[in-house]
C-alpha cells in the first residue's frame, strides 16, 4: 500500500495537510499577492535550533532560487537578523551584497541579479516560530503601509500557531520544504479556502518538492570533491528526505562488495556486507546484477526472500537501489526506513532512483579522483627518504605535506644524512612548481645532493655542483636549497644556501638566525658560487630547516611569518620533538587547503660522544617476519640488562610486542626499532613505511570504519601502560613512539596517557 508522499519526522514538524501547515500557507499566499513579491517563503528553526530552514514556499518562477537555510548566529542576512531581533528587516541590493561580503559563513546567492529582501519574525510575546521572507526582482522600495501589512499578517499567523500548539514552540522545519501553488488570488472570507489550500499543498508536495530535491542535490553534489562529502550529502538530501533512518553505500570492486559509507546500522550488519562476493546471492548483489530496485516491508519479509542472509526479524522496511554510472551498475544503496511497511510510492521510488543515479555519477568521479590522488601521493612518497638515520648524538624528525590545490604533487624535499668523519647533514629544498616535472626534478636533485655530500664535500661545494648539474638538464625550472653540516663532536655547523631561507636554531628561550649570504637558486646561473656561514650548536639546542610552504605568508607577510615560526621554537623548543614538529606545521591545520607543499626538518643536538648523554640502541625486523617480535623481545632484554633497567622489562616487553606486531602486520615493510634511555624515561620508536597512523578502536565513531579497526585494540594497551605515546609521519612512512618513566631502576607512569595522534 502506498502512503502519503514524503512522510516527515514525528510531531511538531509541519506537514502538508496539518492545520499549522494550512495557516502558514494562507499567510504566505496573502502577502505574496498583496505585496507583489517574486518569492515568498517561511523559514522555521530546525530541531536543534541552530538553523533556520526553508519550510514552506510559494511555487513561483523564482522559488527554486531561495536559500535553503541560514545559521541563526550569522546576523548579516535579513532572515536571521529579524529572527534574532524580533524586528521587520528590509535589505536593498547594496545591503545584500554587503552581507554576502561580511558573512563569516559561506552562502550561495542563488539568484544572481539585483533584488530587495524583506523578513519579518513570526512571534508572540511568549514564542518565536520563525520568519516570513519575501524577495522582489527587480528590487523596489517597500512602502511604509506594505511593511505594516506584512507585520500584521506575521502577527496573526504567530497567534494562530500559538493557539494551535497550545502555547508551545511546536512548529519545526521539515527535511524537505513544502511548495504551495501560486493559484489566482483568493477572495477574503472564502469559505473553501482552507480545504483548497490543503488539497493544493498535498498535490504540490508530489510536484515542486520533487524538483526542489533534484535541484538541491545536484547543486550540492557539484561542490563535493571527496567521497566523504558525497556521503554526508546522501544522508541529508536523500536518506532523511525519504524518511530513512539508516543507510549503506556499497560498491562493486574486484568481484566483491566494498562498503564506502554507513550510518545508523549495527557494526555486524556492515561487516556482513563488506567483502561479499558478487557471486553470492544477497539483496545487494541481486540489485547490482539485475539493476532493479528491491523493496521489503519488514525484516521478516526480507528473511523470507533471502533465507541464507542473516536478518534481524524486527528490523524495519528496507529498500535496495542500484547505483548507475556510465551505463553500468557500480554498486547498491541500502536504505532502512522508519516505518515497518512499504514506505514509498511508485513516484517516490522513481525519484529516489533518479537521485541515486546523480549520486553514483558523483561517486564515480570522486573515486577516480581519489585513485589519481593516491597514485600521486605514492609517487611523492617514493621520492622522500625511506627513513631518517639513527644518530646517537642527535634526535631528528621531519614532516612533509603536499599541496592540496592542483595536482597535489610538489617539489619540496628534505633529507638527513650520515656524512664522512662523523658529521650529520641536514638538507631542505624546494623545486619550482607543483606538478610531475617538479617532483621528478626534486628526485634528481635529492640524489645529487646525497651523492656529492657522501664524497665529503662542504655544503657550498655541494650546492655549486648541484647547480651545474641542474643547469645542464635543459629544464626551465629552478630550485632553492639549504644545507647544514654538523660536527657532532664539537657542535660546529657549516651552512650554505641557494636562495633558500636559512635555519632557525633555538636554545632554551633564545632563537638564532645565522647571518647567511644566500646565493642564487639552483639552475639560474651555471657559474654561481656559494658562501658558507658558521654556527655553534649547544647541547639541547634545536635546529629547524623549512620550506616557505610552512610560512603563513599570505596573511602575515614573509618576515612576520618567519618570526611566528621562531616564536613557536622559543615557546615549545623544550617539548618532545615529535610534538614540536606537529605544532610547527600547524597541528590540525596541516590538513587544511594549502596552495604550496611544505617540508620541515628538526634536529635536537644532544652533545658529542664525551658528553653524558642518552644511551641508544637499534635493531631491524625483516618484512613479514612475525618471528621478529620474539627477536625484538630478546634484543630489548639484552639492552635493558646492559643499561641496568631490567625492572622496566615486563611493561616494556608488552609495549614493544604490541607496536612491532601492529607494524609488521599492517605496514608490509621492514620495521626499525630504536631505543633511547634518559635519566627519567625510556623512549621507544618503531618506524615503518605505512603513512597512516594507528588508531585505538575506542576512538572511532564511524561504524563503517570500525569494521577495519580490529587491529587498534592492541594500541589500547599501549595507551594504558605508557606515560605518553603517539604516531608521526616520517619519510615514506610513520614513527609510532611511546615513553615509559623510570626512577631508581623502577618503572613509573608519570602522567595520564596522552594521545599523540
């Protein structure tokens, strides 16, 4: 049996044939005709009262151009201003564009030509229900008597809604706005007005609301570049709009189903779908193979049709819809509805199928983009160092983030080198451009610098030879580069630069910018020579090399941006080096849109061999060698015995076993285990080639991702036993580290475990 179209969520939300809906429709038609508006709509608060959403709209030629909603805290628009102040607000064309310019939130102006706008609150002395908004295209002045009439209609509507609601704020925005037809102007006192309005509203829901849904979905999908964005749009514009309470999007890949998104369903249901062979008969696979919609009124009906599929009999109605892309079925959208009977009419089923075809096309484009993105990132990672060398006299870390605008491949690079005669080399560089040519040239330059440095040349000579090499490669690109060679026995540093910012050297609360004469960029002048500057590194000092992508030059300017970075080194230089690196690259902002790639190298100099410094040890475990975990435990036992720290062995063995096992299983690479003992703590680092950080299972709130998070359970042990732990990018992979406090040969947890990711 078919139901009324578009069943809305429960009580308090306007529906086409309710008395509240009739009252709002009558008021809108009244002011629409009386004031000669181009559009007329009612904006009502959403259930969380954070937004005013378009809820009922007079179906006029420009009605699809109304704004879908406004944030109630954004007072640069007449709708929210009148709602918050309780006053009638009128904006002319200049006011509208000024609001668009000043609003802190993005707002799409869907009618791109001049207009005037009026908004009046629907309120009584006790309750605030929403606003009535009108637009005039072309713009015209709103006369005094028109404003009075608009206010009077809004006041009458508010009083009527308050009476119908029993004095409570009980009118809430629907998921889909209701469009009412702009019929000929009615006569005052028409006894059939209420009945005609209810009939018209019901018919309009099956017409203009369909078109509105398609228009809004198409508009939002146009701006969705990632699969996660598309999934959020599907939840709002498709699933909820059709009364759905849960959904799964699964794609056919390599003869199996792969879940790309799920909401509202138990983890077990999602797990059963993930990896299902297309040869197995399930509702999803049948939908894909036949390209036909499947509807089941209840869990019992579904179980009867598919006895071999695990189904909870008390589950509600479900629909299975094919995702069509390029003339083929690319997957299935499963929607569970909020009612236990067949939830959609034939017209709604056709509309939903059409909308999901738009979704499938966007998913196809997004998946193609993500495949290209993954390939680009893999190429980029292969050009970065596989890992940083183990240096007893220093602690090093590095960060690299690709540009997110354009091809997402850039020419920034870094390196940390073991040099002849016990020296350390720090290198950072930047090739012009963000494309494959820049990345390829970066790889050539990085190899050249490493080769010349390994021959024992000074930094200036390395730059001169690299410059001649680049000048002979017949390319129009140039590069900047900075090299710092450190004598670990004395702390002396030699620095040379080819058009690149010099290093920052921080010690306690002081930051030094060595006086450096930078030569021209590499590839500009084949005969260029470069000068060296000298600096003294004191034990505990931190040296930072960076590319200009790390600087907020657009907002601050170059000098102020460098000073900002120096300030971070001053304030945070005494912190753990991994956390300092995260702070300097911007923490969470490292994932925001960037117009340039960025590289950072940090080194904390701990003093020469004669200094009473940290004890260090290192071992490697071969790829896929699970016996290596036992080798790591034996190695750990020997090291702690040598360091006279055996009381820490039990907790340390558990921690090392968990982290090394996780790296071997998931990184598919050789694993590097490094230990460093300080007077008050032991630090362990496990480095691998998997760039994605490990996450404890309890931190996940996405059911679809929880299916793949079983490996995170061991990290809960690490989080519980360690004093601190985290995961940081390192070269082509990552470093997972933890620390255990020690005091007088006894292990001691010295603080609540902190998450470092």
